[in-house]
C-alpha cells in the first residue's frame, strides 16, 4: 500500500517539473492524487506541499492546491481550491470551487461548487450552489444550498426503486411488559 | 491498546469492519410507509432544517437539499466509538465518558431542527448514551417537528447486520451494508414509548423484515 502511493506521488513529476532546473520549493510539493494532476499541469496553480505548514490568512487570485497544513483562513474569491489527500486545513474557506480529498475543520463557502471525495473528512458548515459527495466521505456539519439562478430546475428525488419489504401502519399496542429493552 | 469497552460494539453478521468501512455487499431496496409519511410532513414547505444522525450519505444530502431544505449531518454512532471517550468505570472496567461525548457532539440550539432522521441508532448505541441522546434531540427539535426512527423487532439477533440508510425516493430506502456494528438491544413498543416519553405522539409502522418504523412528533 505504501509503495503504490509513493509511485503515485512520483509518477506525475515529469509533467510539472522541468528536469534541469526545478524551483527550490518543488521538493516540498506533492502530487499524490490523480484528480489534482490536470490542474497542476496547467501551470497556473499555486501549491502548498505536504511538508509545508502555514498559519495565518491565505488569499489570492489563482487556483491553489493545499497538500500541507493550513491554519487560519483561506480566501480565493473566484478561484478553485483543492485540498489534497495529505492536506490538513483548520480554516474557514472562501472560493469559487472547493475540492476536498484530505481533512478540513472549518466552514466552506463556495460560490459555485463543493466536492467531497471519498477520502475527505469535513467538520464544518458548507454554503454553496452545488455539492457532490462521494461515498465514503465523512461530513459533520450543515449544508446550505444557495438558491439556484432563476430558471434553473429544482433537483428531483430519484425514481422509486423496487421494494424488498413493505410496511403497513399498526397501532401502538405493546409487545411485552418489560421495563427495559432486551440486551445482548 | 484497543479498549475493551468498544469490543462489544463491533461484529455483526460475521463481517470485519474498520473505521467507516463500507462493507461490500448488495444494497437492499426497502419500501417504507413510515418514511413516506415523514417525507410528506417535511415537504409542505422549503427551507426546513433537517438533522441526519446516521452515516454520511450522499443520497440523503442530495434528496433533502433537493427538496430545498438545509441539511445537518452528525454521525452519532461513529462519534460514540471514539477511543478517546473511554474512561475507567470504577469496577476495573471501562465505560464511555458521557459528559465529554455531549461536550463534543450534538451541540445545537434549542428548537433548531424541523425534522430528524434517527434511523436504527438506538439499537446500536452504547447504553449510557441512549437516553441522554434522545433528551438532547428533544431539546434540539422544534415543537411539532418529526423524527423518523427504526427499531429491530424481537426476532432480530445480535448478529443483525448494520446498514447505512440511503434515501432512494420518498417511500423507498436503500440499505447499504456498512461497518459491522453489533446490535446492542431490542426495544419493544412499550420501551420505545418510554424512550420518547417527552415527545407528544408516536406512530408505529410494522414492516415484514423485523424492523419497525416509528414516527415521533415533538
């Protein structure tokens, strides 16, 4: 398991690092997850590597990948923030899009979209227009979906699936006289 | 060292479970009259605040936010198995630190929620948490609000499987095999009435799969 994750870390390196003269901070960067690679290739993404710890206010006007630790606040109005699988963020976040693979303790306000991937753990409130949560993600907090633009259709529940067990109303008659439930 | 206190909370159906593991297995679709009635009650207006005390479920979040509601998620069973909560019980054994649990969880305003999805958690929670948790939820619910719960019947045994409940539609739940919590107890109808004695009314629905559905009005 450890080996394979190292391979993933190392695999994309040639795509984003010039072989001759890598910038001095590159060694601290990590590119651990497939979904992060495209944005890294674009070359317009700032990255906080997994060995970097930041305390204070982070703000900017370009996309940001956090795979290290941030404590404070993050404000990327109009931009995207990706919390990598090694990312540990204790901060309130404002951005256009927020994608979480790692751990966040704090509130997220995204004007467009929040994505919690299966490895994500988020303790905090979410305010956004759209949200996507993968099976396996952990979430503790409140989700407030902002009203869609006028003319946007309201999301409908999925169609009904076939039933394996039906239920019918019954009266509140008692099943026994025990005062405590049966314990195992 | 794994505290012995929690060892009896894992097991069930012979499955191994690790933290938040979703056990592979076929999802079961289950029609639910009680849930249908619950959804009817919360569909009369938008902007309600719904509390889901089960495992994080993308389907539930999608469904409830799709109805225009705010959605609050808090996995009370997972929180209850935090090893940091284990304290000595004075008899050489261990128990759960109830005060710390409620310091760290379920910190809501009075009357904050319009509806609660409690699922079958009362059957799986550690004993010291059950009644205080129901009381805490009572405070957090608005008068007239609704709670949906499920209880195993007397035919269920300690190896009854633990499922995540995912909303498939307004009257269908999808049961997803999940971390193997062990069934702790069986409530009969009188126990359930006693558990929710501070609430204004209870309505039972009996299913064909050893599960009773309960709608509780605050």
